[in-house]
């Protein structure tokens, strides 16, 4: 423990009544960063006096009055930065919010101490905080200008922030941090807001200090700058992001799903609604979205990207060569095809004759969409079907009822009038001689092709005894 300062109660008085100062320090320590908490020396209140001390015995603390002019300027910078942060933080602590000004008050500059750590970082600590000299009224507040020392190493820093489309970042929130430690830790910076023209004053900063301005809390698009003597205005350019959506349709305004599209060199596949989206694209003036069909780059389109995402809903129309065909089958009711069958086809006011193939099929191609085609049975014109041609392959199965063939039936009976089966009958007609064997009922059948109308035929047979 290193004691920095002590005072008897005849010399000082506490500005905050009815509150234990050790409890105040505990609240400061709990709610401030370790760096900011070190701004306050620890306190030990005894019967007739109080001590202010630090835990470190290694740091070589000096009094502010012994500092050089440059060191005083650096100390002043440190106090301004820390006191501003501390005041903002403890103003939200209900236990001590009412005592902010008193906590940041010391009797005089003699109670400011400073040291440099092993990495040459400045550490400023004040003793007798929240106190005043008994003989000097109310004490002096740090923020009130206690350290009004010349600081030739500081300069005004004014930002002008704009986007890649040259428009100012008007009334936008950005994030300010000293140094670049946040790039490693990911801690968010302090929010700052530009005015209506994209300007923001950071006040006076020490020359050579590094700070970061980011457009997102996660510092994804940082710009880091170093202040210099000659420069007071810094122009920062941030990317402006927009988005776009593409609906891919055919010439009938129907969505095309699972289609591969190339957009500015990147491959996309349309979803179940025929659409794909790009949620983040950097906007520049005269930016265009170049689209093409992945399988046929000659089918392409070009759209101008707008800054307002609501205006970036594009429709990519692909003209497809669709087939309009009619496949006809002539079938018996049993499903057996009827080959080489003559049909009459009526389409667009024209009648024509067609003949099905060996498999009973007939294909009509390149028909006109949404027209009616009527397929008519040549033998039985009442048997017909009408088909309205839609995109793709259309089908028509026409059931054919063939006329029954004429036959002559001959029955062989024995003397008792019973059918005689399995007997070979020799039949002679003008067409020639042929033999048929009676069936189980004693019948043979002669097809019409074997005889002519009203022709007399001769039948004989022999039976072995």
C-alpha cells in the first residue's frame, strides 16, 4: 500500500453528508472499468483524519505540480476523457447519481497524482475526492476547468462522413473509439451522431492520437485515422449497402423454379416462388445487375441498381420454346391397339384424314396453343373426342368398336341328335377345299372370307367304325 495523501478533519470537510465514502468507492470500483476506477484513490477514514492510498508499490507517483508542461497537457487530456466517461456512467447509478459533481471535486490541483506503467501508459489518480478545504469554500470541480493549461499538442478534429455514392451520412449513428484495441476485443465504441450534412465535431484531440470510427457496433467496416497538426477536417467514406430481388418468369408470366441464374458473375438458384435475393450489395452510382441464364448466356438482362432497396425488385423474363403436341391412340375396349385405322382430324376449321401406325398411334406436333382438335372415327363419325391444346404433350385415346365378321356355323349330329365332337369335316366352296374339326358342341365355323353370299357349299366326312 502506498499512501498518497492525508488530511485531518480540521483541514478538510466531506461534501457528501450521511454516506460512507468507502461505500462510494466500492460502487465506483464495481461499475467502472479498472482504468477509470484507478482515477480514484482508495480512502481510509479514521477518528481524526483520513488517508488516500493506492495498492501498487511499484508505480512511482508524482504530484501534478511537479509535471513538465508537456506532461501537464497529457494529464489534462487524460482527466477530461476520464471525467467525461465517469460522469456519464455514475449518473445512471441511483445510489450516487445525486453526488456526481461532488465526487469529481477535489480541494486543489495538489491532490492530483500521476505515474507511468511499464508500457509507458499514463495513470492519473486523485486524492481527497469529494472533499474541500475548510478555508476555501466549496472546492474545485475537475470538469469545471481546474486544469486550464496550454495544450499546443491538441487540434480540432471535425469529421465529414459520406457514402460511396457521394451522399452525406446525414443524421446517422457511428461508433467512436480511441486506439484500435476494440478491433481485437470486439467491444462497441461510443455512439456519435452526424448532423444533417454528415458532419461531426470531436472537439480537440491530441496530435498523433489514433481513433476509430465504425458504422456498425461490431466494427465490420472500420476507418482508422491519425490526427495531425496540419489537418482539422477528416473525410471518411463508408460503403452504402442495399439489396435486390429477382423474379424469374417465362413468357406467360409464370415463375420458373430451380432455375440457375448468373448475377454479376455469381450463381443463384431460384426458389419455389421463382425468386432469388441478394441481401447485401454495395451501392455505387451507375451500378448495374447483369443477369443471364446459366445454361444459355445469350438469354440475359440488365437492370440499374437503385439506392432504395424497395425499388430493386427486378423481373427476368425467359422466353422458352414449349412443345404443343397431341398423341392419339386407337384402342379396342380391351385396351388392345387398333393398327392402321383411319381417322378424321378437325383443327382450326380444316378437316384431314390420317392413318394410325402399326401400334395404333398417331402424333400431331407443333399445334396452336389453346385451340381445339377433334379426333373422329372414320367408320363411326359419332365416335369422336375434342381436346383443347395445352403446353406440352396432350393425349387422346379413342375407343374403336370394330364391325363383327359374318360366319357360317355348321353342326354335326349323330342319329340320336347328339353333337359329335372332334370330327374332321371337309368343306368345299368356290374358294377351295379346307378341313375344320368340330368343337365340343359339334360345331365348325366358316369365316366370310371362305365363301360368297348365297353360295352352296359341300360338306363330307368319314368316321372309322
